[in-house]
C-alpha cells in the first residue's frame, strides 16, 4: 500500500511528456506541407529534385506507361511524396523544439514600457520597442529592464532567470566589469540608470529568439561545401540514369520513364539531403539550451575543431576577487590582537577584499565592533597603497608590504624573520600578502588569494582528453600565475599579459594552423575575443567583451566552453556520420537494384541479382520504400546528434567508418530484401 502513489505519478509524467510531444509534432506536420513550396526547398537542392520527381511520377500515374501497372505507379508517387514530407517534417521538428521557448521569450517582452530620460533630465514613459541605442532609462525594483544596456548609476540585484534560468539574483552596478545588463530581466531591489546599447532586433533576447526559431540561421562553410558535394553527386547519378535508357534500347528493350525517375531518387543522396538542415538546426538548438548565444553557425562548427583554448584568469578561472584565506601574527602578537587590528583596518574598506577580511574575522572571533561614527576612515590611494581607520587616537593600517613597512619606519631586512618568511611563502603560493599595523607596530600579515572556481580542474581534464590545450591568461607575475595555474590544472600560462600579448599569442597559434578559442569578460579581453576563431564572452562581463565575441555565455560559466566544444564536435560528427551512411547507401542501392532492373533485358545480369528480388517493379518499389523509411528512422539521430567520446580524430574516423560506412553498405541489402518479400506477400506488385 505504501507504493500505490508511485504508478500514478509515472502516469502523470508520461501524460505530460505525451502532451509536450504532441505540441511539437502537430505544428511540425503542418509545416511539412508548407515547406513543399519550391521557394523554401531550394535551400535543400537534393530534396527539391525529389519533389520535382514526385510531381513527374504523379503526372505519369495518369499517363499509362508500358511495363508499369497503375497501382505500382501510384505507390511510387506516394512514397516519393512521403520522402519529401518526412524530410520537411524533420526540419520542422528541429525548429519546433525551440519554438515554445521563443514564444515565452516574446510573451515576456510584449507590452513592456520604459522610463526614458529626456534632454531636460526629466523622464517620459515609452514602449520598450521605441528605445534606441544610447537612450538612457531608469528602472526601479520590480520592473523589467527594457533592453541590453550598461549601468550608468546605481547598484541593484537583478533576477536573470528569464534569460539564464538561474533564479539566484546577481548584483549589477556602475563601473567595473559587472555593469552590463540584459533585456527582459527584472530588478529585485533598488534602482539603476541604464544606457541602452542595442537597437531593436539586435539585443540578446532578439538573437536568442532568432536562434531558437532558426529564422536567421545562415549556412556554415561546411554546409555549403556539403551542398556542393550533394549537388555534384546528384548530377553524376542523373547522367548515370539518363544513359541507362540507351543501353536498354541497344539491347532491344526499354525502361519505363517512371522507373528511371524513381531510380534517380534512390541513387542520389536523399538521406543526408533530407536531414542536413535538421542536423544544423538541432545543433544550434542544443547550444541555446546550454544558455549560449552564438552569432553564427560558423562559430559553433569552429568550436568542434578547436585545438587551443585561452582563458582569462580573473572572473573566468577564478572568482575575480581576492579573498581572505588566513591571518598570521607577528612574533609577540596574539591572534586576537591581529584579528582586532585587521578588522578595524578593514571596517571602512568597501572593496571586495576588505569585505572578505571582515567576513572572515567575524566568523572566527566575537569582536565588539565600534560604531561607524567613531571611526575616521582612511581611503586607499595609489600613492600610499594603504587603507585603514583612525580610532581612539590610534592609527590602524593595512596594505602592500613595502607601503606598511614604510609607514612603520622599517626596511624589509628589518622585518621579523618569521613574518618575512610567511610573507615570502604567501607570495610564492600565488597569494597576496597584506601587512597589518597599529601606529608603528607590525601586527601580522593577511593572506589574500584568488579562489579557483569549483570543478574547473575536472573540466580542464576533460578538455585535455578531447585534445584541447588550455592556456591561462593573466596580468599577474609569473610566480603567482604559475601557482594558480597548477591549482586550476591548465596546460600553459601567459603571465603579465597585455592586450597586445594576448593578440600575439592567438595569432601565433593560428599561424601554426590551430583553431583558437578565447574565453574572457573584461574590456581588455575584447581584442583577443575578436581575433579568436571562437570568442566566448561572459554575460556578466563588459559590453565591449560581449560585442567583440561571437558567442555569449548567459550563465557566465567559463567551463561551459567544454559543452560548446561538445556540441560543435557532435554537429560535425553527426553530419559526417550521416553523410557517410547516405553515400554508402547509394552505392549499395545501385548494385542491389540494377541487376534486378535489367534482368529482363540482359538475362546474364541475373547472376548478379544476389538478393533474388522478385521483379523490376518490386526492386524499384522496395528501394523507394526503403529510401523513405530510412529518413524516418534517422530523424531521432539527426535531432539528438552522434555522441562524441574523448578520443583521437583517427579513432573517431575509424569508428564512424565502421558503424556508418559498413552499416550503410549492409543495411540497404537487408532492408530492400525484407520490403521486397513483404510487398510480394501482400500482392502489392
């Protein structure tokens, strides 16, 4: 009795899955007929040939042709139409998988208004669709951000769940690398003054809608090259089929025109021709489901061939802010004295580092903190490299080692030996040492370190297994950079990197024949992102970085590039696998059908009819049926993609040739023979 509710839950889930499936299939079936328009099919030249052949065979059904019964002619025509419709259905189904998300995104932006600033400084309410680049709008808590923009004033928490799916709000503020905001996200606190950075139709939301609908998906160079190959094969087989009739006449026989038309369709690469568009759309859809926006399919394919990956350290490999990890007291100083001094020196420090010190000490000790009115804050300056407070006629300071030593009047060699060793150890480990003092007395050292994002080492190991070399790019000195690189597990380091050094490294890799991906979030990463073959910008990075890149990761997760690479490889491998299968199919069908087709004219070819097909009519019809059904069988594979495991290119090639090459040669023989037996058993020929 305890388990009774479980089957009911399973039934409900199954019912929900069936509802979602029906919601996709029904519109796709309608679109399959809409896409019969030749103006749409010209994007798929092979399927356009199939449609024209279907029209011809339909006409021939009403014009009796010697040697072909009307029933067989009608069946051939119907199966040809079935082939075209299911190829269209595969494309429509791939487009439909993202349609629901596009509709929800559109619904969220409809009727959205904005408070736009006028020339006199006052604000007017306008529709979000009227906003243009460089307009300034004010958004308050509870309102939607009307478009992509840059924060000019204010600090607020923003819920980006509508775009990223992540419910936890993120902080956006003016200045720095966290000032970019995305349209159709909601403020949950405070207010922001935002400068709009995109015109209508150019925002992140618009690009996402266009991608999931497939409306602006341009063919990639590989797709164009494959189209040329398919057209070439179609022309070759067209010549082959046309020349068969003279051979038949030479032997005193004749081949029905409807047979020749059907034979052409069975020989040309209809399998890959029917699924090519669906493969590309499904690949882009998988990318969108990862919350990555690509500006072109070219970038997705390039990701599948990437050899070298450059990642900016700050904000990409690490969290971006140094955090307090430990305190070490000077000789004669207790941990409590150091803690009180470091806390007082940091209470007025609004930087991320200062806040992390206060947070760390509050967790360790129960200090009685003075009120802010009792403190006289000393702000950090580039000249002094110190910050702190004056409290009860005592001066508490923290800062760079040399700056604090200068403040207390000591030389570096005069520093207590245990404290000097601790400072050296922190520096060698890649951390940042900050000395703490009160008046002219050293209290100890604070250990600040870049915190590597969790799980990133494992993801880099996966990239390495895929043959991708990772390079960490940082402005840190080589010693600090090496320590962080070792912790993160990258393969190489580019330390003390300037924008010029990043560009030079990328160009060097490209000149050596390698495709390069760059992942970054800062304005100084923009030139490198633009130069890289695959430039992935973090969504919470600067506007300059997002504009320079050809991909934007809405989750701002640098390890997401592994998934992007996986999608790119799946796209390339799926297209290659199905192309191999399709061409192998054509070769097999040629040698399977031709002996049976010419057996009546050239009896000697009967010995080559290895499958013992019953008659020419049965051979042609069986091949047409197989040709149509194989597309149906392969639709799930085209939409899901061929899974790529970490292996060398040679291993993947051997595997695909074995599975899809040999499989493509054997499956038609078995399939056509089985259909031939079924057709004759049912007396359909």
